[in-house]
C-alpha cells in the first residue's frame, strides 16, 4: 500500500523533522507541498525531494493566518490535482518562565502552533469533505503537551490544545472517512541539542554514528528519520482504522498515550463541602495525585561527561 497518487501538505517542512516527514512521504510515492517562512530553505527542501525522484511544490508563508492555510490547499490542488494528507508540523519556541513571559511570547507560540493547526486543518478538511474521498490529518504534538515542562507555558498550552482538537476532529470527521491523529516525536532537533542530558545522543547523530542503545531503546530518543516512518504510515490506506489517537515515537520505541481518565472516584452523601474536604481531603487524595513533567531514567556514567 504505497502512497502513489496521493498528495500531502507538510507545514514547517523546510528543515528538521518537517523535512524528514516530507521526504519520507515523497519516498513512498506522495507529491508534497513544502512550507517554510524562508524562501531559500523551502527551495532547498523542494530540490532535495526532487533529487529523490519525488514531486514537490513550495509555499513560502508563515503558518497561522487563514490566508496561508488556503494558499497551501490551493497549491496542492492546482499543482497536483488533489489533497489527501495534511501534516501540521510548523512551530516556534519562546521559552521562559511564567512570570517573565510576555504577551508576545505567548501569542506568537499559540498563533503558530495552535491557531496554525486549526486554520490549516480547517482549510484541508473543507476540501477533503467536498472531494468525498476521505483523508488523513496528522498533527504534531509533544511530550510537553502531555506532561508539562518548566519554562514552556505557551508551548505546553498549544500542544495540549492540539491533542484536544485532534480528538474532537476524529469524532467530527469519521463519517467523511477522514482520520485525525497526533504524533508525539522524540528526536534530536535544534531544541534537544541544547539539553545536556541528550548530548551524547545528539553528538552521535551529528557525526553520523549510531545512537547508543540507552537513548534509542530505554529513552525512545532517535533521529528525525525514526519519526518519519510513522507519519507516512498514518497517511496510508493501511491506517484507515486509526483515528483520535496520540502516538509517540522515537528511536526504537513506539507508544500510544492514554486519553485522560479519572485516577480517583469517590462519593460523599451531601457533597464535598469545604469542611468535608478539610477533614477527609488529604487522606482521600493520598496515592492518587498525578506527577508532572517528563521523567527520565538516570543517565549512565559513560554518558555523563558528554552531558555535563
């Protein structure tokens, strides 16, 4: 089940993870609309796909505005005749702690990640529903959106919001044969390159060497290419029965994240008043409180020098 004859849009695909997604979709036979804010970066991405024998077109524009979303869909349809797959990868970071985060820091990240996902998916779905041939919506999440991360209020809000929208779209789009899923990648990127914990893995990737098994297996941390296979699979006919899911991938590891469920359910006749909670709350909540933030295993001694 190749992607021959399919057409995909990948936002934020000039470099990094997005480029890996676009190239893999092209390898599997799809024509790809590449998107970035830098013209040269976008042109280079298109050239790299054409060098693989694939077909690609470029849209140089920031994701977020409705106009960009409509331009992306129009380019796919006018250039390649249809639209089957959308991957919403575009994103930016403005990391800082809550009390130092400005309105601009917050709005910029929300506009690109959350609003950009909304506007692009809306434009794509309008075309897919009218065409009546189904489709694949693949949104990009993050462990931060699942568990939170210090200094990333804006990014955590955007990525958590994307998961909420994806679950809703899975319900709304089912009758149209359009699936909607979120992929949570864990890979060496410009962001993880600055984290000491990942230094040995990032260094190996940069030198073209295999990543140590601790990172690939135990941590589920790999390269962009390790994520790209899942993106192409979710775009295929073989994944037609998978929708509304949050799927993590990195290195040698694949995960399906649970949907939020109540960790504790208790009842009290008359309800939970302030006095009742003061009396019974601490004991009631004990053992059911949930952890926050990502949890990493202890870094083996052999990698601590690189990570220091």
